[in-house]
């Protein structure tokens, strides 16, 4: 059981490290945002990309926020499962011991 | 924990390290620019939500007709992951919409039906948690209902007039975007498999705990 827990902890750490490491390249996204284009507004429809910078909504915080939320969501879920698994495993060991002693 | 499971977990971790690098290198979509890059995670999450709803519904059907406890555990695990992935889809979608449409939310057919699908599986978990005895059968029926909703969510963008991009976007992706998108789909598919296996294992262990408590009760009555 101890070895199994160790392997599980190792596997969880591996996933954690992987997901966290993947956050670093995403930061580069913000640096890649294309320069704001300031064409004069045409009559009627004006494409969003042609709006003056002051009126444009920056995309980088939205993109980074979306990616961060996904990683946080998945990590929290993995952490929650591993915690519940560890607790159930402990309960199982105790119960098996009790059942064996009563036999 | 089985060795193959750890291997798949490692594969998922590596894929999630590589995926953002590919996303950064993928070409910019001409009209949306940077914000389009949310699509590489948002759409695969949506696909996995559909897949999970199907897994939950099919397993629920097997449980209803064959009374297999293992199928019930798979259905529960898949329902929980459907809610997780659905939550992420419903959060990341509006983040894209705010930039692309100018609003966080629009009550159009795709968004509303996706919210409905998510709520059905939240209802599944609530029934399961607070329904008391017999809630397993009741929740299985809810999962079947949720699965039946998936095709409607999928075709909603083609049948009704919506702001949401149509299903034709994925097959017509430009080279450079296409490979990155399918890589992300594969990464989420592996992650989904790993999460499902983990959650099913938890449900199996919980069932074993319940069985042991019953055995202890029987022993106390006999002695």
C-alpha cells in the first residue's frame, strides 16, 4: 500500500509539474499580440481591429486567463481526487484489519 | 496504481507541456487575432464534454438494463468530469466572446443548450449526493437524458441562427492551425482517459469500503 501511495504521489507530481511547466510558454502569448492598427474609421461598420487603441479590449489577459483557469480547474480536480483516494485507501486498510481480526 | 496508468499520466503531462508551445507558434487568425487562441483549448474541452456525456449516458443505460455496478461507477465518474469540462467550456467561451462579440454571454441556441447540458449533469450529481436510496437508478435516467441532449447541442449552430461559429470551422481549419488543434484534442483525450480511470478507481474503492462496513455489521450480528 505504501509503495502504491508513493507511485500515486509521484504520478500526481508528474502531472502537476507538466501542467505548471506548460504555463510558462503561454506567457509568451502576451508578447505576441499584434500591434494595434489605427486606421481611420470608415462610414458605418468599423472592424474591431481598426478601432483606436483606447477603444480596443486587450486580448492577452483574456487568453492567459482562459488558459490559467483551465489548468487551475484540472489541477484542483486532480488534487481533489488524489485526496479522496488517499482517504478511502486509509479507510480500506483500517476496515480490512478490523474484518480480519474479527474473523 | 497500475504502471500503465502512470505512463498515461506522464504522456498527458508531456502533451500539456508541448501544447502551449504549439499554440504560441500557430498562425494568427486574420480577424480575431490573439483571442482566437482560446479556441485551441476551448473547442477540445467541448468535444471531451460531449464524449464524457456519451460515456456517462451509455454506462447509465448498461446499469439500468443489466444492473452492473461497474457501469454505474463509470457513469458517475464520467458525469463528474462532464461537469468539470462543461464548467471550463462555459467559462472560457465567454472570455473569447467578450473580445470577439463584445458581450460575455448571448442567449443563443448553442450557448443556452450547452448550459442546459451542464445543468443536467449538475442535477445528476445532486441527485446522486442527496437523493438517498435508489438515487443510482434515478441519476442513471438523468444521464440518459443528458446524453440525448448532446446531438442537439452539436447541431444547434447549424440549425438555428447563432453567433457561435458553426461546426464547419474545424474541418476547414488552415494548415498550421489544424495540426495544433488536433494535437490539443489528443492531449485532452488522454487527460480525459486518465481522469476517468482515476475517478472510476475512487468509486471502486468507495464501493469496497461500503462492502466491508456491511461485512462488519454481519459479523457483529453473528457474534
